[in-house]
C-alpha cells in the first residue's frame, strides 16, 4: 500500500508536466506563426507603399486584413488589385471572391453577390465562390436562388460537404404549394 501512495504523486506530476509541455509547444508555435504573418504584413505594406506591388501583393495583404477582420481596408486593397493590368482571369476570380467575402462580412450582401458573380464569370467551376454566393442568397432570404447555386456546386463537385448540407436544409424549407380545394 505504501508503494502505490508514493507512485501516485509522481504520476500526477508527470501528467501535469506533459500537459504543460504540450501547452508550451502550442503557444510557441502560435507565436512563431503570428510573427511570420506580421513580418509578411509589414513587407507587403512597405512594398505597396513604395508603389511596387502586384495584384497578388494586394490580394495577399487584403487577405491578411481579412484575417484581422479589417474589412474596409481589405475591400480597398482588393479593389486596387483588380485595377492593375495583367491579372490573369483565374487570379481575378480569386480577388473578386475575396472582395465578395469582404462585403459579405460587412453585411453588404448585394455587393457581395455582384462580386461572387464576377468571380464566376471568370471561373465558372469555382466552387468556393459558388458556395459563397449561395450563402449570400440565403442571407437575403432568396432560398430558391441559394438552392439552385448549391445544386450547381454539386454539379461541379458532388462530394462538396457544404453544398450537400445546405441543399438538404434548403429543400426542407421549400414547401410545395398545395392547390386550394374550394
């Protein structure tokens, strides 16, 4: 009995040290990740301030602003990136989608929808933009349009879990009209 009483505190202490070690590693990784992001943020800001930025630079910095939930600033950067010449259509689609997301986050759903549609004109199989467009339609209570867009997503990517869940949910909300029996 005496032996187990002596081992128990050692086991507890060992488990505690393992947990604290795991937490320390996690915190350290987060610090490194944040430091890299902030370094990249500063480099991109300087590059754009010096007038040497490309559309990709505007897109990347806009994305960093999105991560920080600074949507007005990200919107401005995405718009500037779109104004640059020599942007490939697929990259323009990425920028339009990000711009749409920025407007969506600001609850400007009509502008979000417009930008998602621009992205889809350039890249019709862009399933992320399709899902985002469906979400914007849902926010505007345009259930039939949202369902159509999610079904379109499934046409391009049948295993898309977001679209599958949304189609299932939206179909339950659309009730077929019953003819009057009068």
